[in-house]
C-alpha cells in the first residue's frame, strides 16, 4: 500500500484544502492501494497556537490590506526567478518536518501550499529525505517560496507557469498543465431548465466576511432582470442580513457541503459574481460560466486577477463601489461580451495537458505497492 501525505497549510478553509481533499478522496476510493493523510504542519508542530495565527492572519489581511499586499509582493513574488532561502521558516518548521517524516514514513508527499513544498525540498536537497514530491499549485501564479528543483512533478495552472518553470531549469516532462484541479463532479453537466426568462446569478465570497457582499447587494438595486443566489457558507451574519433585506430577487443560501448540489447550482446559473480565489475560479472555468470579479483580497488574489484579466477570462467590476447601476453593467457584458469571455475560456481549457491528475498519480506510484 502506498502512503501519501497531503500538505496544505493552516486550518483556514481554502483552495489548498479543497484541492487536497478532492484528490485524497479520489485516491482513497481505490481499494487497498493508497493510504492518505492530510497534515497541517503548523497544527502538528504548535498545536492550538495555529488558531491564533490563523486569526491574526485574517485580521491582517482585512484590516491592513495594503501593508499585507506590499509585504507579500516583496517576500514571495518579486524576483520569482531567483532562488531564495527563508531561514525563519526553516528555523520554525524544519525539525517538525524531520520528526513527522520519521514517524509517518510516507511514500509520496503532495504539497498544495508553498511552505511545505519549500521545507520538503530543503530536506531533499540536504539528503535528509529522498521520497517523491508533487506540487499542485492552487493559484494562477507561483510565488518564490515553492520548492522547485527537488520536486518530482509539477501540476500547474497554465502554459505560462509551465514555461516559467522550464526557464527555471525544470524538465518539461516533469510539468503537466492541469489547471487548478477540481473534483470530477464539476465536469458533469446537468441539463439546464429555465423556469423564468430572467438571468440567474450566483454570488460567492461571503464565507470570510459579510462586509463587501452586503455593500454590493445594497448597490445592485435589482430591477427584475437578474435573480441572485448568494452563497453565505457558514457566515450566519451574512445570511440574516440578506434575509432582512426581504428582496424576492436576492436569495441567501447557507453552507453547502454536497458537491452534487454545488455542481447543480453552477449549472442553473448564467453567471457568477465572485472573488478571484483559485479553486472557485477553476470550477467556474470548467463549467464555462461567465465570471464577474467584484472584490479582491490582497496578495494571492491580486496576482490571480492580473492573470485572469490578461487572459480575458473574467470581467472586473472594479468601479462598483461608486457606480450607480451595477446590474446594467452586468447585463451589458452578458449581452455584448459573453461570447468573447467564453471564447477566452475555451482557449484556456485547450492548454490542459492532463485532465485527470488522480489517474496519473495512480499509474505513477502504484508500483510502490
């Protein structure tokens, strides 16, 4: 039996966890072949202290976004082609990785976050570990914390990133354009039944806070041309705020755990209004759903948005906070630019070289059994 450890980072529900969970579940469905475990090294090493760090991290992003953005670019994105050492991270985590690998003896490690990838690459470079490493990138860019040279396989979101890695000396046969992997369920298409002539919009991004979504809804002022379904996640404050609006054109949806239900919501929608988080965007690209971006968190999402806009894959509602009629802009785009956006999505999807990374992992590593 092949033992695989997945390494996201922090316990915050994020793309790192969604991608790890999706691939883990699929591998576990193979009987007597893979034993999978997901470990957050911060929780493993520092226990309950992880919760405080996660809380501080979220407060930093929301209360000091410009400072976070500046520090993120300087430390993790500027000079991405240059190899850097992150001595503080090594001091904080390297011994925990040594201990964990000695305890768990994984055959393969899969990193969906850059910090574990960096640490494992350092151990491999120092001949302190020799097992295979797979990087699965969950954003549309690569920051310079990721381990590169010592990594065996790279599952990358786009041809641009593959070309970048080749320039950094990685052999092309070790890099596969997968997009940001999504669960196979999202590749299934339910037949769409139109119950009414108005458009249906899915609005997401409220799980981490209610502020910007409530402001957006206040400025939408729906006039009957679009019906909005708002994904509130576990944010009860947002759910109740929307209920109190008593607007028949705006429907709050509580936490949805079923991927089948989420897939059906995508198929029932004509467009999505969201933030540029890697996994949500990837799911929408897979569904060929027109994407409107209304808000951007500093750091990763800023870099994602740059890529997505350059590719023509999204429409940025960048002026919504001062706009008189946001809904009219959405309707104009759907009327005059929808084909342009879906054409860009089709071109992006043709870049995909490996549509099923799970099958690749199975075929590559089943010989370890």
